[in-house]
C-alpha cells in the first residue's frame, strides 16, 4: 500500500522503525500523504502534593493496561523524592495483588499474554539488562507459567535515566520508577528522549499543572489521570513518536485537500472562498 501509485493517504499506527519505511516508500512512489502514530516512552510525573492513592491507581493502569502493549504507556514513572518510598511500596503491593494472570477469555483475568514469543523474549531481555545495570527489581521479572507467552507484572525502582529499560520502548508490563527533586529537574529529564507521544502530571497545584503541560514535549498531556482518549480530542506525537493526529477535527484535515477556485466574471475578479475536497 505504501508503494501503490493510486493510494493517496496512509495512516499508520505502529513502531517507529516501520513508520520510517512507510515514509520512505511514500517518497519513492507518488508522494502520498502520510500520518504516523508511532512508539513512545512516556513520562508520568508524580508530585508530593497529589492524591497518593489516585496517582498509584492511575499509574498502575498507565503501564499494565493491555499488558503494557500500549504505545502511550507511562513506563517512565517519576516520583518526587519526598514521597518516593511510600509510593513504591504501594505500587509494588498493587502490582502483586491486583493483576490476575490467566486465560484472557476468563472474565476474572485482567492480565493476559504478550502478542507472541518473540515479544516475550525481548521483554525478558530488557528486564535482564535492568538488573545488570543496577535497577532494583521489586516484583515480577520472569515468565509466568510454562504455557503461552505470559509475563509477570514487573516493577523496577531506583532506575537511572541512562539504563536501557528507561530509554527503550519495552511494550510489555514493566514499570520503571525513578525519583526527582523539583520541577526544573524533571522537565529536563522527562523531555530527554527521542519520543514524545504522551505524558502525565499528578498534582493538586493548578499553576504547576499548566506550567508542566506547556513545558512537556508530548502530543497528549494528562492531568491527574492517564490514558484518557475520547473521539473529540486529537491524539498523536512529537519527535520520533510520529506526526499528524488521530481523532478530533484535526484528524479530518489529513484526509482532505484544499482547492482554490478563482473565476473572472464581468471583468471583475472574485476569489471564491477556499473549500476542502475530500479524497475519493
């Protein structure tokens, strides 16, 4: 499709690597319009003035929803140092007690398998690198059972920004928790990534929320919640997380062309209003 001369628009959701291939194919074929919603390594920032239980619950779902197989998963979890230890304790307990692994067709199950064996192998390899590089494995870290591609819900603490688990998109149920001191520090660290799909901030300070949402280089910023997607709100990324938007009115612009028609009538030039012509 990306190479087809009669296709005028490609909208792709997937990895950054495949996104590059699609864009290259567009350039080599008919210069079709391309929008890309690609990978992410989204920061989830928790300040010490937040509602602790709410932040733990939202951050838990921000990583473990869909077994971590979510492009906007908030896997880089930053917690202010004044509440760090308490937050880590609560998060580990929640990961151990709230995830029910097993048959995805069982209504009680909320933690199914990874997509295939290759992905499970990649996750296990990154978990191993986290241990070797000095992160503190709090829970999980291994395959669950002998049948299928199940990964235990995994939580790392004391993660440093240079570690592989903090820089690479794992696409699995692996949470990385780090501490920070203040706003200035965490803005720089949160933006120090090639990705820019999403971010979240937990705080009761409205001024801080507005400041952080403006400073974070991400296509979506959630405040005191995570992974909230509605049809009216545009969704897409900055940097290597892609370009263009899905959802909302902005998404429609990618599927239309602007045509300007100018007619000479009775020796007077009237410029008609521009209008949008949908692809057919």
